[in-house]
């Protein structure tokens, strides 16, 4: 709306100053604003409106033409210029968005990468400090993944990782996050999820994963460390380290195991363990 309003304002000023003064760049600016802030379709609409406003301003200011087709030609040329600006800007915007996505996403699995996960987790820590709403992170890796890689090759190993991520994405909320931390290690972030919900959720997720893995005849299980935060840890590194330690504790107690813990800040820290066959 600001862009269209500005476009109309430029037309009024163009009319008041007369056709002796060129206002071409001032028409381009609101059109560029509309194209960048919205989409290409609205940018094209703004281009047409801008060209028509420019024509009306010239005609009302008393400009005469040598031939009656001249204003039509000028309007077409101006529209083409505006369309070109819109196409270029929307293309640049799309490339920038794509570059931003690539910088945040693991190229193999389409999970978010560790750097972007830390940004998301930091926001969740800010939120728990303000609203005291719990969240849960799940750190897990794939038991026997190296053996599968060695036996079947890296192509099959890549398929395993992709299958794990795609299976989880089908089972979690849009507000949840799955990130690949490196190799066969992953972390899940569940906002507003307490320990009871976390236990039910991760048990179900592990079951879905095992079913999918067994369907493909891969000898892989999952060891998970599940940390529910009722208070914010001191840093993201501390948060990830606690969940990572839980996962390794679960792995040392036996593969295909989930270990749970709840972080209470300075008040208390309690943990318990559940084994899933």
C-alpha cells in the first residue's frame, strides 16, 4: 500500500511540475519497492499503473505530440522499462533467498545445519527466559551406521540419512526443527514440550524410524538423549553438550536406547532412562 500511495504521489507531483521536468526515476522507485516487498505479479501491476499515471500526468500538463501514436508508444516503452526492473529485482530476491536457504540447510538431507540450529535454539532460550515455557531437544545418532557404510558404500549411507530425515519430518510439527550436526548425528528441537510429552513423542519417533529402517533391511538402530528444559542453560553450547552427553550415556548402556533428563537450572537436575528394543 505504501508503494502504490507513493506511486500516486509521484504522478501528482509530475503533473504539478509540468512535462519539462523528468520524473522517470521517481516512478521506478515505488515500483521497485512494491516488487521487492511483495511479488512479481504486483510488481507488474504497479508497472502498468505507473505507466498510465505518467501518461495521464503528461496529457493533463498540456504536452503536445507530433503524432497521435506517440503517447501510446511512450507508454509501451515505459512499461517495458518498468517490467525489466521488476523481473531483475524479483530474480535477485529469489537468488538471495535461495542462497540464504543453502547457507542454513544441510545439502544432503535438507535438515537445517548446525549453525542455523544454534540460532533457532537461542531464540527458544530467550523465549523460555521470558515466558517460562519448557522446550525439549533430542540428540541422537545411528547405531551401526559405519558398518552399513562399509558394507554397502556411501551411496546407501546417504540414502539412510535421507530416509531418517524425511521420516522424521513427516511426524513432527512445522514449529519443530531437525538439524544435522555432522556425520550421523542429529538434533531435534521441540518448542513448548514438557518431559511427559517428550517421552511419548520420542518413543513414537524411534518406533517409526525403526519400522522404516527395517523395511529397507538396514541393520541400524537409534540411541537418543532427550533433554527437557524448564529453565534456560547458560549457553547453546552447554545445552547441546548436555543432550550429547545423554545420548552417549544411552549408547554406552546399550544400543537402541533413550535416556531422558530434565534441566531445572539451579534448582534441580534429575534424569532417568528408558530402553526401547
